[in-house]
C-alpha cells in the first residue's frame, strides 16, 4: 500500500513535469506559475520606477513594440497549433525600452520585456531585433524562470513553499527570483542557465521565422555581438553559450526554422 504523502508527492511531480515547446525537453516546475506572475508584475514595476521607460512616441519604442507584437502573435499561434496555449495563460505582455548603454534585453515571467537602448545599434533593423525578441519571449514561454527558481528554492529555500518563504524571508525569496535570471555566481547553476539560453535560441528562431523575419539573420546578429570583443569570461564561467558555439548551434537548427519562414 502506497503511503498517502508519497502518493501526493507523485501526483505533484506528475503535474509539475511538462515538455518545453519546440524542443520537447522534459522540465520540472515546482512553483505555482500564478505566484511567479505576481512577483514578476511587482519586480517589473519596481524596475520601471527606477529606470523610467522611453515614451511610446519614441521611434525606438515604436520599433520594439512593433516587432514584439509580431513575435508575440506568432508564438501564440504556434502554441495554439501545438495544443500548448496554457503556456501563456495569464500573460500580460509589455514591451518597454529604457535609455541605458548596457547591451542587454530580458523578459520576466508573464511576458514583461525590457530592451536597453545599448543593444539597438547591434540589432540594427527589425530582423536583428526579432532575433533578440524571439529569444526573450522564448524564455518566458518556456518558463525558464520557474524552472530555475524551482532549483533555487530547493537549494536555498530548504524545501519551503514559495508563499511560506515569502512570508518568513521575503528578501531571500526576491534574491532567488532575481537569480532565476542569471544574477548569481554559483558555478553549479551556470550549466543549467546555458542550457536554457540554447533552448531559447532554438525557440526564438521558430518564433521569428513564423512572424515573417528571416531566421538566417540570427547568426549575423551574433557575429556582430562577437565583434564587440571585450573581456568575456571563458564559456564554462559564463551563463551564456560562447558566440562561436551559439552560431554553430543556430546554423545546425536553421533548416527546421526555415520551414516556418514565409516572407
């Protein structure tokens, strides 16, 4: 006879285990997505209060929102076609740009996207921007934040549920939330993060192609990124794949992405 706690745990694990769109990789997300969406909303508003976004009339904002909407629609259609629409339930998409020279862009759970102006000279045009947008939207849809935070909770939360940790130690809960976006230095977490980055690259190729952007622009974008140079850490100490690794993987996946491309 199976003990009740073990049976309950088995049921929880069964429902927590899902497959990532496009790649089909099994993932284990132990945290309620609704709670992460709430945390994301709070963190996103706090960020925008500290770094006010550019006005909607700014041409850079117009471009980011135009490309973002096309990628969002293409990704939503893809999920609907593959019976995975629940992946974006409760999402309230937002695309903003902040005036910051940092070469960066990110997406929180629920589709909260921010582009920094520093990355726009490298994206150059709509297709280049779609490379980054597809990648960031993929992170949200793949629920990489949940997966990484589940691991962080297991390591640092001592087995607590998220709501208990929020009540007892909100600072730690917030730190774990931020670490789920690569803000951390634990080497054990890095390979996990690189796996997510590579997965988001593949998903992003599909989404940008389905949105009408040539996926063959992706390797060109990463060539421009590589040309920036700078003191990059060795790949083993980086949360992102090396530029050469990334471009090689993108080229290998390109035939699949081109099946979705209709100019």
